[in-house]
């Protein structure tokens, strides 16, 4: 099965997350590298059973930030 989706590829997860925050569009995911896709495309990938992870910038109790992944499928 082939699933088509549009994505912007990034070198790092941090860059992908920054892009979504700055543009207010899409979600950062990890699928063969960091990418930004529309929420609709992420939902379609998840419904099709594709394994990927959402990327999030999580603030720790001490104020530092860590990128965390939330696995899907």
C-alpha cells in the first residue's frame, strides 16, 4: 500500500518544531527523519497504521527544554 502525503523535511527535530511554532501550521513528526506535515496527513498516516512519532518541545520542572516523542501505532 502506498500512502501519499506532503511534508517539509528538516535536519533536526528542533528545526521542525520551531517551524510549526513560527508558522502556526502543521505538526512535527519523526518518520524517516524529522518532518512537518498537516494534521490531516498525520491523521491519515495514523489511520493507515503507519508507525511515526509526534515531536514536542517539553519544558522540564527546572526550566530546561527537551524534545520528546509520542509514538503512533
